């Protein structure tokens, strides 16, 4: 009897490993606390003794390293070196992070929230794709979701302070 084995591609394993590592980095280390402090208010973080330039160097270095890894995974998936393969993904990345609860102004957001935002956005994209909605309408829908989510996140604290 042959038992089928479920295999996931390297992108899935990278997602699990890197999201776990990012969660630990952001919530269990001093560097993570400094990243949140700088994202919330850079001047205040500097006054509190955070080495802003050093933390930014670490964050940009990690971002470059992870961008390179994403490029390798994209190359392996497509089996060709198309330089325009990841074009126009910025809106989807921003949408996933905002849907996941991060603020565009910085200082708030979680890895689990971002993963939830990615899941919601992919379900939305798959659903829209099943109904043969034009690509332009998909972009408009994602933009409306970003605007609505941002407006809601700004409206909730104002509403909470009134009551």
C-alpha cells in the first residue's frame, strides 16, 4: 500500500521558518523592541538611548538579505531569470500588512497579523479570479480595502477616547 506524502515547496518552509524567526526577533529581543520604538517615534527612541542608526542598519541589512532570498525562491519557481517577475507586488505586500493590523505610520503590527493579512488577501484574489474579474478591478478592490482599513484604524482610537 502506497501512502501519499504531502510535500510543500521551499517557499512554504521559508515562510514558516522566517515568520517564526521574525516573531521571536520582534517580540523577544531588545533589537525587536528598538525596531518598534523607532517605528513608533524615531526622535523619542533616540532620546531614550536607542542607537537609531545601528538599528536601521540591521533592519535594512536583514531586509536586503530576505529580499535576495525571495528573489532566489522566485527564480527557482519560474526556472528563468525574468527581471520583471516580482514587479507590482508592492501594493499586495502593503495591503497584506495593513489588513493584518499594522499601521502605515509605524510602531504597530505583528507577524501573525501579517500572515493573517496574506491569507485574507490570497483568499480574496482567488475568489476574484474564479469570477473572472478584470485585473484592474482587483487593484481597485485592494486599494479600497487598504483605504477602508486605514480609515477604520484611525477612527477606532478616536471613537474609544470619546466614550
